[in-house]
C-alpha cells in the first residue's frame, strides 16, 4: 500500500505531462489545419480568377468571331443590291438562314453569362 501511495505523485505528474503533450499536439494540429485552410482558400481564389478570366476571354473571342461574320453578311447585303431581283431574293434568304445558324452577336447576352471570380 505504501508503494502505491508513493507512486501517486509520479502517476499524477505523468498524467499532467500526458495532458500537456496532448494539448501541444492538439494546438499543432489546429495550426496545421488553419494553414491548410488558408492555402486551400488561396487555391480556390486563384482557380476562380483563372476560370473567370478564361471565360471572359472566350466570350470576347466568340464576339470577335461573330463580328467578323456580321461584317461579311453586311458586305453581302450591300453587294446583293447589284443582283437581278430574282437572284437578290434568293441570296437574301440564304443570308438570313446563315445569320440565324450562327446565333448573332448579342454581346450583352453573352456577357450576362460570365461569372466573376466572386461568383465562383
């Protein structure tokens, strides 16, 4: 019994040391988690910025491509006026079909589909 009583301070001391070590480990783990979260947030922000920029560039490129077709069709409509009436109507019909197939150059419609980095 005396040996057990003599061991109590050692056991208490070991228990306190184990609790301190557990707290240190817990704090270390929390610090690592905060760092991971910080890095992950930065990665998501960077990815959102990249995706937003790529989408905006794609919208501008699509608009530019569509504008070149608009210029083409405008030139065609000017030139069609020199054709005889029977040919003119047929060509104007084809121009209308071709424009409809390409979807137009409504920049506002395309821009409204863009997502800024904050929306991602």
